[in-house]
């Protein structure tokens, strides 16, 4: 079999193609399925690989992941160095005493980074309509895992509610 050559005459043995990326499962650092790689993103001026676009399914909106967040590309999947902050949506929020606050309805992040600035929780109390949500800054969050655990009590949450956009 004849080896493919580049224009410069150098062998392209270790290069991967878009076919090696497109359609592959994207897995986060904790082993969770994020979606399927649907696009390869390339800088139009430098022609450098800058990331991938991920299809998260019909119901959920897509996601763009920069190359610095990609750990490795294997024949079976693309593995990330991170957990994706957008996956915090829908998780249950508990205060430091274990009292249920609500469910994460949306988040604000710092620019285009994978870093949470504020989470918004829809209260579970039947006294509140779904158009109300509680803004919880990152410094009030102890851990984000299967659920969101706060480092404050329910009484220390902001008393004002933020309207849902």
C-alpha cells in the first residue's frame, strides 16, 4: 500500500482527519456522555484547529468546546479534561443543612470560559410561580456533583427574586 504524502513531501502518518472526529461520542472528565461531535472548528486565518461543536440531541442546545478542554481523541470517543458547566442545569440545589432549595434553571458563566459565575434556581416552594428564580453566586456554592450543595443556609439566600427572561 502506498503512503499518502503531503505537498511538502512529508508523510502524514500521525495526522487525524475530520472523519476521526465527526460522529464520535464526547465524554467529560467524569465519564458522562455530553453529546456527539458534529463539526470541526478551524481558525480561518491561522488554519489551526480550535475546537469542536457538539450536538446534544433534539431537546438540548448544542455546545462548542475549545481544543484546550480536549484531553484526547481515540477511535471510539473524544475525551474532555473538564466537566461541562452547562450540565448543572436541572440539578437539585440543597443548602448546607440539606434543605431543598430548588432546581437549577439556568447559569451565567464568565465570558466564554467553562466557569460558573451565578446559578439560578427555580424554588420548589409552592408559594412561588415558575417565573421566579433565586440567583446564587458561585461563592455560595460548596460543590457541584450529582446535586448542587451550598455552603450557606436557606436563610442566607438572597431575598429578592430575579425574573426569568
